[in-house]
């Protein structure tokens, strides 16, 4: 057809190297940045077809490898409401990427268009962004060529964070949005979260101070902008902001470094004062980990589980204080976690509210939070998460007539809290504001927050195996089904150590992950290593 010539030109320009295979996993495609050009060209075509299928609504494309090393890159698609790409399209993305030759790709494309009944005459619109990685610009060029090959309308959101791109997609597709300039829309986002934050902290006399490790990534740029909008309400002291030195990205810093190593980035040791709060973002600013040094200089980490606990307690308090507990449509607040949640967080939370455990990957947590609760709080232990308000909870909050001034204050607070939150997807910066608000209104110091429960000692290790797809799981990934016999051996070790351990294949790296926790640190390490030993 009329597109065939353009497509062929692009396919010849971006050939798939023999033997190379790609997989659209929980984080989209992710591998070394220099391997991804052919994938980006095809992702452009797929995103356009997705847009056509969704009545021409804008689809997002985010180019990032998040917390992974600087030389890696990745790409994922964002559906019209700012959510992850529909699961049923993931395998097609994989098929597109792996089509070995131009002819094979054209055949795959043709049969895809026919079976999915794609309305080719519907216009297509795609908005894309990238993080600060040096491979980004080349990948954008390949993406643009893919979009141009099928005449899709392309909007460049430039270098920005993953959560901002998700927010943009949702906002562009919201009926009534007049603004089409992405710069103005992004500005609108900062205004929304920062003005709600300022209202929530208006009564605070001293201005707050927070150290932020930006992982030398795109979060540094967003945090700089946010700092400006926050004014006196909160002073962000930004560290690891070297976005021009590409090789510094995530290197010995950032949320993943802190979570995995359970220690302060070396670059912060002389910067973070005892008793001062600090936090780390990851390479695309969707993960957040807090920490502080106590009087003796000992490091304490507050991860996604601690954030869940703080945020859920705060929201329950607001719902109660606003008198929303007594109304007929009782608002059910609940929490969603994965198997990586610290056992003591699950114990603490289960004694107070409903808790659900689901498989790893934000799409599972997001889905469960929306399905099961009126207000669903979810965070992965690694610091990625948000809070979701169901349409009925939102209606109950909007229509509630408070009977006392105390109720009225709490209700207004709750409405402002909703404005601080990015409900499309977890945003480290909006989550950070939420934590600061919760600490203030719960009158918690960071120490008091940390004392809510104490983490069980734990270890997470990676094991390189021949074929990670040989490992299959059940029960929200807490038990192995394949290879046969392995789970029984793990059970035996777990009984000996009085701990907990599970094994699952990673969805983002070619490894199998082993997690273990136990009453003492050396037991947790020992258990993790022994389980790793039988997996290997
Ligand atoms: P995998 O590689 O499937 O374990 C990791 C994280 C997930 C999630 C995804 C997406 C851990 C143990 N796993 O997935 O929680 O964040 O990356 O980025 O942290
Ligand atoms: Zn990330």
C-alpha cells in the first residue's frame, strides 16, 4: 500500500541484528541502549496503531531504563488514561520487535492489522518523552521515523520524568482539556501539586528542609522546577544533579542503590546531618526511598512499605476526622503489596486494614488497588506507588456535608491531599510531598515514623541461570511451580531458619531473584545464599 515504501525504507535503515531477541516485559523493552533503534522504529508503528484502536486518543511512549545502568535504555507504551499498555498487546510488541527481516515484519504487521481489525483511517496521535540517557536522542529519531512512516501525529515532551509523561497522556485525553502545549500542561502539573501542598502546610511556622538525591537523572530537572513552585513551604536541597555527565546516572546513588544496599550513597555521607530527613529518587523519578541518620550516625531506611504505612494511616485518619466513616457509603481504605513487602510491614498493616498481595509489577498493584478498595494505597517495597480514589469515593468526598468545623477542616485537607497525588502512576516527587504532608499532620518525626514497626532483616540476590523462563510461580509469586521439586527444598530451608524466602524470574533482567528474610541479619543472608545455591 502507500505506506509500504516508507516502512521498507525504515526497516532497512534499522535492521535487526542476527540472533538478537527482545521481550516486552513488566517495564517494556529494556536492554543496552545501542541495541534498541530497530525496536524504537517498530514501537512508533505499534503506538500509532494502538492510538487508532483507541479512537485516535493519544498514546504515550517513554524512553527510559529507570534505575538500570547508564548504558541501558528501554521503552514502554502508555495507554490513554495514563496506565500501562493493555496486556494483550505486549506479545504483539514482542512479535514486532523480533521480526527478523523487513518482509517478515510486513507480514506480521499485515496479519496483526487484519486480526485486530485496526481502523487504518482513524488518525493516530502519540506523545513521547525520554530521560537523560545519552542513547536517548538516537532512539527518539528512530521512533519519529516509525511514527512518520504511518503518518501519526507526534508530540515531543522532550526530557521529562516517566510519571509526568503518564500524567500528560491522561490530561491530553481528558475531555475539556483545551491546552495543547505540553510545556504549559507540565507547568499545570507542578502548579497543581505544589499549590495543594502549600495549602496543606500553610499553618506550619518554620519552612521545612529536605535533602533529595536525584540519582544524576531527569528527576534533578523536575525537582529543580518543583523547588521553585514550592517557595518557602519546603526547601529541597538537591544532590546528585549531574545530568550532563551521563555516565554518573544511578551510579552509587539513587533509590535502587539505597534499597538494595541498605545504605546511604557515599556522596551523601558528608551532606546529610544527623536527624535530618533525606530521600532518593531513581533514574526516571518514579521511585522514592526515605532515610535518616540517628544521633549515633546509624543509617535508617524508610522504603515503600514504610511509606505505605504512613500514607495509609494518614488517609484513614482524614477519612475519620472528616466524618466520612459514619456515612452510609462507608469508604473502605486498603493496601496492596507484593511478596517483596517486608513481613513486619504486612503484619503491622494486616492488624489495622485489609491487605492484598499481588504479583510484582505496578500494573498488578494498580489494578488491585482500583478493583478492591474505595481508597487503595499501593507501593512496591522499592518505593514505586501511589494512592487511588475510586469514582464512588471521589463522589462521597465531593458531596459530603460536614457537620462540624473539625469535619470541614479534615474534609478540605483530604481534598488537597488528592490534588498532591498523581493517581495515574506513582511519582517520586508527588509521593515525597505526600510523605512531608503526612509527617506534619500526624505530628511524626522521621524517628517516630520509623518506629511504627521495625523491618525484618532481609536480603535480595540475583542468580544468573540458563533459562529464567524455566521458573514459574503461583500464589502471587510466593511459590515455585517449576522446576519440579525446588519449592520443597526452599520450604525445608525456610523452616530451619524460621524465615521466609521465595524465588521468581525477573521481568526486567535476565536473572532469577531470590528474596529472604529472617529474625537476624546473618540468618537472612544465609537463607538467601542457600536458596540461591539450590536455584543455581
Ligand atoms: P523485576 O525485574 O521483575 O524483579 C523490577 C522490580 C519491580 C518493578 C519492575 C519494574 C524488584 C524486586 N523488582 O522487576 O518491583 O519495579 O522492576 O521497574 O524491585
Ligand atoms: Zn523508575
